[in-house]
């Protein structure tokens, strides 16, 4: 009577071990992707934006399983600090002290369960902000918590 019980126990242990391997194989370890290479994408590295006007933030966001959230951070770069993730640099103005810089930190919704999403969000630049060099940071997080940051240099004129 012990032999069948031992055989059954060994089979159960082997089966349980193989289930854990399948669960581990399903763990998402890939970063989401921010694509600003399409002709309709905006802004791109060194884009120029006019104060007092609106523009559309457009990019293709994707993930191997499911997207989570996306946010934008626009802030001045009058001291020439760097967050750029781009190889090419931009012509920059002189270092200056901000008087009334544009600052926007905003999250935008992504419908649940999507692996790809084309974001198209209207952003308005106030008419009275300082002109000059700015950073446009895009933060994309997938459902598992992996995050990608795209740092673009832009100019407000």
C-alpha cells in the first residue's frame, strides 16, 4: 500500500515543480517602448513649440503584455542640465535664471489591457511663460511596473 502512495507523491511533486517553471516563464521582464519615430509623432528631439498655442503630444506606446500608465513632465532647461535619452543634441540658448518657466506634470489615461496605444493629447503652453530651452520627459510604465523614460530637448519660442 505504501508503494502506490509513494509513486503518487513523487508524480505530484514533479507536476507541481513543472507548474512553477511555467509560472516563472510568464513573468514580464521587458520594458515598455516609447516610439517617437513616426512622421506624425510630436514632439521629437529639438522640436520648437510656440508659447500661447496648443500642440498635440503624439507617440506610439507599446508593451509585450499590457501597458499601465503614461505621464509627461515639461520643465525648463535654462541651466543646461541633461535628461536627454537622444544621441543628437540641440542648439541651446544662453544659461539664464527662470522668471516664469513653463512646468507641466500630467498623467494621461491608457485603456486597460492594451499592448499598443497611440497617444494623442492636446497640451497648451501659456502665453506668458519664459522662452527658451525645455525638457519634455515621457514616462511609460507597464502593468508589471517596468518603466521607460524618453527625454527630449525642446524649445519654446
